[in-house]
C-alpha cells in the first residue's frame, strides 16, 4: 500500500489529533530507553502517519475479527521545544516525545463504543474473547506504571470546538503539502499557554453560558492538560481535513465568540458561531454521507 494514501480519501474518515509532547525526563525510567532509540532513528513524520493508516486498515481486515493493535510496535513522534525540526545534532534530552500508545487508546475507544451496547450486537461488534485478549495487553502495558498518561486525543469527521480554544492565530503553524494538496496543518503552543487559555475560556463560559456543552469539554481538557509538566508542548494535527478548511480561522472565531458572550454581545457571538458552523458542519455531515 502506498504511503500516499491519506485519511479522507478512499473512504477513510478524516481524523484529527491533539498531542502532548514531553521531555525524556517526564517519562518513567523503564520507558525512556525506547524513546531514546526512536530519537536515534528520527523517523519522518510522514512515514509514521502512513504506517499508522496501513496498520489500522490491516487490523480491521483481519480474518480473526480482532481489530486491536498487538502492542509489538508503537509509533513515537518527536519534536523540539524551539520548533526546529529534530536532527542528528540534537541530543535525546533536547527533544520532546509523544508516544502513540495505541494499546491504551484502542482500549479506551472500545470501552466508549461498547457503553450501552449489550447482548448479540456487542458480540457482533467486538467478540468477548477479543476484548479479553486486548485487556491482557492493556494489563501488560500498565503493569509497571498504573498512572500512565495518555498523550493523544483523536477526533473523526471534524475538530471539537473546545480544542480551538487552546490555540491562537499567532501560534506556530506548519503547513504540510504534497502534489498540490494540503496533507495536514499542525499548530503548536506550550502546555502552559494552553492551560491558561482553557481556564479563561471555561471561566468565561461558566459565567456567560453555563449550559453550553463546550463548557464540559473545556473542563475535561483542563483536567487532562493539568497532568503534564510545564516543559510540555501541545500540537493540534488537523490531518487531511486541513485540505478542506485551510486557511482556518477557527481559533480566532472561538476566541471572539467567547469574548462576545462574556461582554453580553449576543450578535457578535452568533456571528462567530455562524462562521464556525459554515466551516465545520459540512465536514461533520460527511460522516453520514453514503
């Protein structure tokens, strides 16, 4: 399969990811050797992305009906705190790491999918023996570190509006293009700035619009971000949906909408929402398209 297959093409859903990158010292000692080995290889981001798509397609077409990752390999993305691409000149301690953690994330996704589903339908979706085998993989991963942090959050068919509140239009942005197509856009900020922005947005909504679902999303994001140290970086990876929406003003529209709500300017808030809706509702409708 060619590395040029991208999500959003060939029937694959658009998938976007929010990732936290941490310095080597933030990880458990038993985990650091694998991160250092990945830094020595410095695999290209495009190669990691393509390998993940290939692996996911391979899992869902297995004849044994087991869609879960085996855990034998796991991609590790690497960046630098100053925004320069990692190179052989960088030492392992100069880099920031984001492990893919597919075993843990697949388990969480399966639990979310199976909530409220029981009986024959549950067995059809993910057979019980398959779930039990994957639980054994999860237990093996967490045996040495029961509080292992999940470094990534993924979303299909659109980006949650709450994610945009963590970024500003002035943040560092990388646009990745090939063959006249935007493959992805990646936006970066420090974990400290992201936490401050999430708290401001949550506090503003709590006062001005406490019934909005976005307030719950922001509270969950803040709880997650608070688990990481001050030296971490946050990345929003648009994925292939970037080709549909770039250049994207969603971070600015979210910020202006929240500011308008805080000031009681309902007209301005409504205008910001209309801009967001016109951009993202068509993307989300693709999930229901035949």
